[in-house]
C-alpha cells in the first residue's frame, strides 16, 4: 500500500472514521491478542505511510487517534 500527496488526503478522509473507532475496539477486545495485534498493525501502517504527506490538520487528527482517545 502506498500513498502519494495527491491521494493521501482522500485516503485519510476514508480511513479517519475507522481509525477513530479503533481505540474503542481495543478497549472492548483487550483480551483477544490477535485482534489487538491486527488493530495496532493497521494503525502503525497508516501512520507510517500517511504521516509524510498529511496536512497539519490531518496530522492532528491522527495524533488524536493515537494519544487522546
């Protein structure tokens, strides 16, 4: 999966609602190691690929997913 400047905003807009719900899913499934591992892998992949190209607003949104919720 790769992101470019032209597509990352659209990709992030599509993924942002899902990413926002992941902390709740982690809380609900904290006893299921495989589910937690997959959720964290999704978060790290999204962050690694998109952080380079996101605008400041996008960066703030993804940081909120990781650290505030």
